[in-house]
C-alpha cells in the first residue's frame, strides 16, 4: 500500500490568524479547557496544530481549535497539509474519534501515573480521572461501543438541560459538591 505524505511544511503562525474550520463539530468542556491551560503552562506546546492553506493564503484549522483559542497571541507550530476541502472535512470528522478508539493498558497506566507531578488542579483532576478509568479499561480487541449511551448498572440521575451552557453549570456545581459526573450529549 502506498501512503502519501500530505504534510507540506511546518510553520509558526500567530494563533489568532488561523481560521477555525466552519464545520468544526467538537466542543470543549470547561474541565478540558482548564486542563489544557494547565499543561500548556507546565510544559508548553509539544504538538502541532493541523491546517490547510486556502486560495487566499490564509490557514484553515483542521485540528487544534482549542489550543488556538487558548493562546491567541502566541506563535504556534502548524503543520500545513496538502488537502482539499473534502479531505479536510474527512480528517476533521475522524481524527479525534480515531484517537479515542485507543484503550489504556491498566498495568502500564498504573505504572506511569504515580511518577507524574503537577501543581495544577485541573491537570491533577485529569490524571485522577485517568487512574480511576484505567482500572475499568476493557479488552483492546473489542470494538468500540456503538453510538448511544451504555448506562452501567448503578444509581444515576440524568438531568436534562436547555443548552450546553446550563449543562456546564450543572456539571460544575455537582463536581464541586463531590459527585462523580460525566457530560453526555444525546
């Protein structure tokens, strides 16, 4: 099989000059935003954003919207890809879900996490969540859950919210009260 290299170049670009993809379908809950700010503060940029060059010379983001929004005045590393509009839309649709198909090896994760130190509360919450969910990891050979919500046998409450903003408010309030919560959009 012949695999094409679609990376044209690496550029450093001021983040606020990058155009968000008009079909970007991912949203970023507050916990993710806080964890990203924390890890950027502790480590900095260690991954490139992905973009394609438009006919007018501007760059349209495919991946890295939250990073660009978080650091608008920073010069950020951008891999400029040789993709047309349809290819960019396809990559936008599958990039994050493809990465999400990976499953943790609970033993390797348990060995990795104790050595990681952070002063940032959001990064600590992310690491704690990873440690807790790593114990529940499923067999990596199993296909991902089908679309929909698999509700495990447990005592749960489903709260219907009018919009994403209210969902975030309710989530933040319940987490602050010590409840273990997940954000779901059905």
